[in-house]
C-alpha cells in the first residue's frame, strides 16, 4: 500500500484529482468507480476544473457508484444518484447513459444486485476506484460483521452509520435502514484503488489500517491489504490525529 500524506483537505483533493484526470486523459473510455460522502467532493471539483480549463473529455467515460439507499428514487435530494448529479455529472460532458448508481427502487432487488456486478464486468471492469472510509472501517456500505458479501448486495446499515449520515437528511428518522452496496469482491476487482481520508475523526481507522497487518471482516477496510495497487491519500489530521 502506498501512502501519501498531504497537508490538508484541499491538497488531498488536488492529488487524487490529478490521478483521476491523468487516468482519464490516457484512457478516454476508462471505467471509474465513484463514491459519495463528503470526502471525494473536492476531488470531483478538481475533475470539473480540468473539464472547464483543460478540456478534459468525459464523453466516453463510464462510471459505477459504490452504493445507494434502498427506497430512495434518483430524484430524492438525499439519494446518492442526486448527489452525483449535483457534485459532478451535471458539470461535465459525461453521457448520462454511461453513469450508473445502484437503483434504490429496483423491483427485484436481489436480481438487480447480481445484474449490477454483471454490468461492471460487461463494461470491462473498474479501472480506478475511489473510496472513502467510515469511522468504523466500513468501505462502501460494507459494515463490520461476521461475514461480508463478495458481490453487490442489500445490507443493513449500523446505528453508527445511520447517525453519521443523518447530516444529509432532514432528520435521523428519514435515513433509510438498508442500502445496496458493491461487495468486497466487486471493489477488490478494481485494477487500482484510491482511498481518501480527511480529518482527525478518521485518524484511529487510518492508524489501525496502516499498523495492523490483519484482515478481518470486523474491519472491512482491512481487505484492501490484499489488493496489489492501493494508494491511500490522507491529510495530516487523518494521519496524525
Ligand atoms: C459513500 C460510501 C461511504 C463513505 C464513508 C465515508 O459512497 O461508500 O463508505 O465513503 O462513509 O464518508 P465521508 O466521506 O462522508 O466521511
């Protein structure tokens, strides 16, 4: 695992943005794995800047998002589909048909989850995946548990995650209790993984990830230790606490 420690949030956003921008420039039909949450927003701003100022072309880029709440439509302002439109897609020349966020309203959700992994495979697999990290070590919505799904699946969110994510909703009660998430296998099949963390709240999990040489389902991010091409980009607060 490669670790890059940057001064602050702006610096991690620039560094991660640069990696994505260069990857898109060298492979215009690249398949990106994208995340929501607060952390990648600055990186998305960098990508928008590259589109506006450097003419970066997204017309052939395909994207797959990690997760979505069950029950929320794409138009719901707290849905991850809505988030992606408003933080990235509507500002760049991406073809909306090439963007994929799991469908929280899918009728046969189990079938849909299988189909989501197939769609990723049919697109050629994810070239580069960005991840945030939960304070409990979750990646995507793979929460600490006795077993983790290999493929995309429906998962129950922990009380902790519901509480932390309630900042994106009007009230705690409105946060859905289940979500669709790419599984650990879906994530680990990405050719390259960039994990971003910012702020002192993430320091304990980053410390554990970098010091504990153990893989356990109770600490989902530890599975990244098995991947051959992971770059962790953290700011000083997330690194030192
Ligand atoms: C979002 C996702 C989550 C977040 C994580 C960190 O698509 O999969 O795992 O990456 O909860 O969220 P932030 O960045 O808000 O701290």
